[in-house]
C-alpha cells in the first residue's frame, strides 16, 4: 500500500482541503494521511473564518507522521501564515521528503482570500522551491508573475517567467477560460498541453485540491511526472462530468466517481 500525505486546511462540508484530499487518495487506492495547517469554517458559499494551528503543533504532527508512516508523496495546500511555511520547509528538509506537490492556494473557489500578504514572499521564496511540481490556476499564476494571463501564449510566458526562479515542473490550469479547459504542463523546457473541452458545471469547489492530490497519488504509485499529471487531468475531468450537485453555492465534486 502506497502512502500519501496532505498538508492542508480543512473543509467541514468535505468539498475542499484535507477532506477532499483524503477522498482523492482513497479513490486512487493509496493510503491517505493528513497534517492540518488550519481549521477553516467554510462551505460552498464561502469562507467564514480561519483558525491556524501553531508552528509547534504543526511540528508535532510532522513527527507523528514521518517517524511512523513515511509518505511516498506529499501534497501541500493551504498555508496562510509565514511561520507555518517556515516550519513546513524545515520539516520537509529534516525528513528528506520526496514527491512534493505544492498547490499554491491563495483564493478559494468562492473568491475568499486565504493567504496573508506577508506569507506570499515565504510561499514563493521557500515553500515553492521545495516542490517537484506546482499547480497554480490562472489567478494564482497571475500573482506569481505579477501580470494578467488572458490566453495560452500568456500561460507559456508565465511558465517561463516562473522557471527563472523555480526549477521544478509547472502546471498552470486553464479552467478559468470560458471556451476551453486546456492546462499547460511546463516539464523541463517542454511545453505540454493537456487539452479538454470546457465542462458546463458550476460546481467546482475543491477542484484545485483534488487535482494536486491526484498528482501526488500517481507519483506515489510510481508514475513519472508527465503520466501522473495526465492521469490526474483525466480523473478531475471525470469528476466534473459526474455532475454532483450539492449545496447552495459552488458545490463539491464526486471524488469517488471512478469507483
């Protein structure tokens, strides 16, 4: 049994965050574990409140996981405070973590800001540099490069700009475009397009969490990076096409559509 760890905030309605990650791991038949960075009061309508854990408690969670069940891959999601980012980076180095997927969560699907301003620098200069792959959506990529992205050429330009300071793989998700949902994987210096039609489904709560977790699960099972991303893209496409409709806002996905 391969093991995968999520380091993320929570979602009491189960559509995003650690709960979505664990469902995704189960759907990929890997053993899921979680280190919680924050308790997030949220639902399909938005984020109500965030209560971050302390750096000390975060460290204790790392010890419990890595000194008992060492993960084959790691997905890192919402981390909203600088000190927590420092602690995560320190622990990843200490335990020589591998197959690290960073989803640079800055905004929720509902548009709520999830990252403190001062934490953005630590995210860019410390945490992202630890990753084997990062998975920003269009708005997150715009923050990382500090300019707008309106077309596929802009996505390529953004990936090349990020490459100047980060040397892992870059997956820029194109789901915010209305006509297509083509994702760009910048693998080394290769531009790989993962093409998909735009799926007419307003329920996209937790799609970023789910995709990055699927990539981590595939990496844990031994797939190479390109294959892992391709399989994750197919999985998230199927989850969107499933058409689950729960909640009064942007609802969650059916993470177990493939079982």
